[in-house]
C-alpha cells in the first residue's frame, strides 16, 4: 500500500455538522431501568466546573441542548451491567478485583479547554485522552478477573466530559461559533479515584447513587 492509498485516521474528537437526539432508548433501557457503571465523577474539580459553566452560558440560546447540572457531570469509563442482572456477590467480587488493579495506577492529571460537538453532546476532551485507556483496560481486566468475562466492547472508548446533551436535531454551525466566542481558559484536573454508580436516565439526564469507590494510589500496592 502506498502512502497515497492509506486512509487517514479518523479523529474521534472531530466536530459534527449536525446534532441528533441523545435520548433515544438503547436496547434494554426504558423508564425505570437501573444500571451499574464505572465513572469518574467530578467532585472537587472546581476549575473544570467553572469551564463547563462558561460553555453552558454561551450555549443558553440553543433549546435543543440540555445543560448538565454540576452534580451529574462525569467521565464514563465502563459499564458493569443492568442492576437486575448483577447479584450483590457479583458486584462485590468485581469491585474487589477492580480496586486491586487500580491501586497500582497513578492518578491522572489532565487539562481541559476546547469544547467539541459530538453527534449527541457538547463535550470536553482531556489534553491526554490516551491516559484514560489504561485505566479503562484495568477496570475491564478486573471485571474479567472476577467474572471470567467483561461486558461491552473493548473498542470505541472516547474519554470526555459532557457539557450538554442534544435533545433533538439541529445544525451545529451556530453552536460552534458560540463555543469559539466563549473564549474559555484552561482547567487543570487530577483524578485519584473512580466510582461504581447505580444510574438511571428517567428524566433526560444521567442521575446516580454512588455504590463503591476505588482509589488510584501507587502507595497502596507497596
């Protein structure tokens, strides 16, 4: 294959020209569904919250966007399964195995700045998205240690913090200009733990209760 024949890699953080409704029901989901997932929640990330607030203010004129309240902002990492399908013992075993693996990882330091337009959300990519792949891989390996297998695909992961979800179809050009005009500053973060949450999306927003937490501490494995 010549250089000219090679297909250039697709940028997972490229802006879309048009947005679509995020709130369609995925297979297995409906009102009342509860789901376990590993997330990074943003408790204490004041700089990042200020940046998100700045973008949300710029996006206020667009009715097809649902801004995400402070308490529900997060980085999605890995699903564990529908609550009805995961026993208490299975959840306990997975948490223990994941925690053992994450204790060997360093906390992740990132900066966030530029907002991008996904198909179904306005999002902030971290400055070092590749740093989150080993974290997700260790979560998946821990689940496999406990269960002998891991749900969800290992591919397609795209680390990001969502600013707003799309609730309908809309052209993105005006939104993109509003984001540019917002002129955000850089936000620094340090993530030192991940959370297993029990979440729902009954009210056009991901809401949850934190069930367990696993720290990223190299010292804990000494």
